[in-house]
C-alpha cells in the first residue's frame, strides 16, 4: 500500500472514530495522579462529602484509613482540592492506572507487604502445623478453583481431628472476595492459636475437647493469588475467563463468588460481567461456591463466620422486605455480643451490627438452606488491603470476636438425637419448630451420621415436631429449653405400622 493511500485511510479512520472518542472521554475521566490527603474531617467523609469512601466505586478514592485518603486525581481536581482548603501531596504520576493502584494499595514497593500471606504460604504453614500436631488438625480438599483448578482446602481441628465427632461444629472462612485479604490472615491466626494453645490455654483446650472447628482460610484462591502476588490489588472476583477469549487476569473480569449461592440468587449482584458483583451464569456456576456447598454437605455446621473487608460491621441474616429471619432474636443477640468484643481501628467504640439482605451471599444460603447460624464480619475501615502496621491490631481484635462467638456454641439451645427405636440406628429426620420456622427457610434435619440436630434458642417453651419417612411422627407441644447449656432430648422413632406391614411381607 502506497503512503498516500495509507494516509488517506488513516484520515478516514480518524474522522470516523472521532465522535466516539470524544464521547468516551466525556464519560471516563482519566486520572493520572495519586494523591495523599491527611487529617480529613469526619464531615467530609459522609454523604456527598468530597471524601466519602465507597467500596464499590474506587475510581477516585482508593482508600481512606485513619482519616488519610489516597485518591486518584486530574490536575483540575488537585486545584479544586486546594481551593477547598485541603493540602494534597502528589505521591505518584502515571498514565497507567494499575500502577497507581499498586502504589496506593501495596505502598512504595508496589508489591504486597510480607505481612500478607500467599495461599502457598498459608498451605505450607498449615502443613507444618499438621506435622507438629497431627492429632489436632487434618486437611481435606473441598474443591478446586474455577479457572486454574487449584485445590481449595478446609481444615478440621479438634483434640482427635482424624475422626468426625458428635459435637457442635463451627466454620470460619476468608476471602470470598479476593482483595479482602484480612479474612485469610484472621483464619490463619486462629489456626496458629488453636494448635499452639491446646494443652496450654484452658479456653483453647476446652474448645478442641468439646467442639469441631473448621477453617477455610481462602475460598477464592485464584483471586487471592492475583492480589497477593502483586498482579492486581483491585481484584475482588474469581479468575474466570468470563468472555472466553483465553485472556485472563485483566481487571475487572471474573465472577463474584459471594453472589453465587442458590438463595434468592437473581436478587443479588448484577448480570453485568464487568460489574463488581457479577453473579455468574447460574447459581453455583462457580467451583468456589460448589466447594463450600460440598463442605456443608459433609458436615452439619452449627455456626459460621465469613470474613470480609471493610466497614467494621457484622451482617447477619436478614431483613427481607420488612420481615426478619425466623431466628432473628438469637442471631441478633449473638452478632451483637460478638461485635461488642471487636474494637474499631480508631479505638472509639466497637463494630456495628446490621441485618443484611436475603440474597445470594454466603450467609443467607448457609442460614436459609442449611440452618447454620451464619454471619459476615466486615473487618477494618476504609480499605481492603490495610497498611502493614494495622494488620496485627485488626487480627487481635477479631480473635476476641471469635472467642465471644465460640462461647455461644455452649447454648442455650436444643440438642436432639433421633434414632430408630428398634435398631438404634441414627436417623436423618426432620426436626421442625413450626412456630418459628416459616417458608423463608428450608426445613432442618438431624445429621445422618449421628442423628443429631442442634439449634441455638432463647430459653423458653417450644413446639417440636420430629418426623422421618417410614416412622411415626413425634410431637412435643411444650418442650422446655433451659436457661443454660444444651437441653438434650433422645428421640426414638417407632417404625410406622405401614412400613412394618411392608417389611413383614
Ligand atoms: Zn466482601
């Protein structure tokens, strides 16, 4: 092609594209400066204030920790800030937005601080702990990641961890959201505390002697690896190649695995693949969610906490329209107690509590479908990756929250064991409190392994119905649940006359 022809073609292309380009520029402001602004007053951080931090739109304010903001800006915005009386410092200038985010969230090294553990480091440390105390901790794979097929591990801890025991089981998990890395750090610290504390710390010893504790330090392993390898500190979703073009790791691709559970799935997140909370193609489309489902299938859990960042608030199930969850009083009581034990980063007061929505996230599914008393704790304030000096404090405070949470595994509540009256075999029976449970939650069952169903309740009188196909239904119209501990009930179901006739033939 001759030069003149090439030039005219280029000219034509330029003319054709220019209206589009002008439109694009008017829509997206290109910010090439990273600023630090210190000592931002509280009033500027609220509502329409210039420094209102928003989890889901960090196009301008990247973080706001301890009243110090890191934000992206244009030259004009710097001038505006100065005119408004702020004193911005320019930390970095770059046309590459990702570099600015790395500087803001990782610090001057542009790499994650070593205070944050990679998944490989977490796995290696867990292996070390299991070598030290194989009696206390076992690992099992619950699934693999959607994109890179990495193993997703769960750990079971008790004084005899190789076996499953008929005890209250509690789960702690981290990092459904890749960049909310405090979850992995808190769960890893709990693992260290449990192994080191057994036989030394009376409380830890009691926990492992009487409970089973399950840990999933990282649910979204692929996304967490993007964040903790230095690839991209903004990564929230998993690593799925959503558009199938074979190119992965380009922000904001992926599926939000905390919008992937099958509880009001269509009500949660967005169907926009570029959205921060893209819910994927269908419920349980993501292998990370199926891994958590598999864990819930393997073990009936009593309680669980899922760690996120940020906000210094505990979300519990739920407010649905104007309706609270059937177990609202008990869940709220426990969430409030846990929150009261976790001091905020500013040292002024403790975490807040709030009922969350009823859709697609982990806590409505674990509660509504599986009868687990589940909550999300949004750790820290103003960022997802916190400055390294803030990490030990956030962990220590949340370990206090865990201690408060675990104390509730002692009841009050109802502990029912359902067996076949003839054979003594445990039964997978429906254990129904019809005056509490409504159609918003699935019916609860005793586990097939032990015939056990535990339920945390306020002390008082309850109407209980226990039924199992092939057995006579048992009804307890006025069952008294005591003020302290577990009220234990052994229920031996009689095979029904119909099934007796069938088996007699
Ligand atoms: Zn989150």
